[in-house]
C-alpha cells in the first residue's frame, strides 16, 4: 500500500489498541503504543531511500529484506527499544505487542497488491503478489479516514475500528471474487492463454490484463466481466547475440528482468552507431504507452554506454535519461 494508507492504518490500530485494558488504563502506555503503531506502520518502507541511489537497486530490493520474516520480528524490537527510553514507565510488553501488529499488518496488506513483497524470505525469494488491491485503494483509505474522524468526534474507537475492519474484510473477499471472474473472462476470450496477470486499478470494476499464450502476448483492460484486448504481440525469444548478452548483464536490465514476468523487446541501430536494447513491461499500459522500460545502449566494442530502467511517460524524457555518458 502507499505511505498514506499505511499511516492511517497505524493510527487506526492505535485506536483499536484501547481494547487492551493495559493500554486503556495507562495514558503513558497508550501514547507509547500510538507512537509504536504509527512508526511500525511505516518502518518496512524505509527501503524507499534506495531510490536515491538508482532505480535498479530500488527495483531489486524494495519490499525485499525489509518485509521479510526476520524484519517483521526485528522491527518491533528495535522500535520498542527506542520508545521504551522515551516512555520509561510504559508497559514494554504491550508496547511491543501492538508495534508488532502494526509491522505485521503493513507487510500483510502489501501482499495483496500487484507489486507484492518477498515476505517469505529467508525461506524463499519468491515475490508474493495476490493482485487484488491497488497500491492506493480509495475505499480502504476513505474508510480509515472516516473511522479516524469519528474517533475525533468521541465515537468509541474500539467499536468504530472493529466495524471498519469487518467491512474491509468483506471488501477483500469481494475483490477476490471479482478477480476470479475477470480471470475466467480472460480465459474465455483467449482460450489458449497459459498465463494471465489481472491487476487492480483505483476504479472498483476496472482491471489491467496481461496474458500470454504459446505464441502471443495480449494486453487489455477489463470492466467487470467485459474484456477489451488493446494490443497483441507475437512472442519471439530474446536473441542470444553478443550485444544482447552484454546488455542483459547491465544492472538496469538485470533488475528489470528479475522484476517483470511479462515483457517484450525491441532492438534498434541508432544513428550514432550504438545499438539500443529495450525491454518493455506489458503490465502497465497507460494512455497507449508502456511506461515501465529498461534500455541499454551498447557500442561496437560491447561496452554499455548508458542505461536506464524505470517508469517513463514520454520518449523525450527517456532520451534525456539516456544521454551519452549517463547511467541511472
């Protein structure tokens, strides 16, 4: 989920903590728990700072080790240790307990996005992405905001947030049912498909669709059970040439390949004598473009002159990123 949603989840969980008699009867413990749930709801996303280095590192590691099983156990201990020095008379066990729930909830809800997490590390580096909830879901965010406002107007936070999370639980079930219906509709529209990604959008009944058969890639949108296929690409294996082999060794292209399950490629000769190898993710079609790409320019001596990976919404901006001598 996005940072704003994680934040309101932390506040709501702090309110729900008043169901705990130890928290409800000790103001200092409540304040410490509220700080713990808010900080814990944000802590796993500290790896966002990797984006300051470059996109390749960010793509490879975001929602990786910081969302792993050891991290879920260590974040609450670290946060509780710091807060226990600030709130020395707070109940440490209950501070840890609610902070742990905040960290766990953060990682748990991220699993339901299309991006997913490596939540099973160190046992598996597989990305767990159920793809039923958009990274920002206005319904979930809105329900949290309503719940927090009701609390501010003296509604009982335990009852308020219990009702809210019950509604959200039912909402998740509905999203799974809708996704299953869309997947069936895709299979009916493309009988020979053997792999399909159905990803949510901010609109309740709109879904992104990317599918693969033995011979073609298909890209489209679903509205309810209605499937619109916008693009169809014949599948060709990536050529195993010295230039391509060199290009995919580049950190930007390697990060892209590790992240993208469905992509096509383009190879072109540039006027300056370089060869461009471009990989195009098919999951994120937007306004007739595919904004998530990885590009490398290779010279005749098999040197990577420049490369880039990330979300780019105009060719001009991409070319500025790929100026000779730059590497992102």
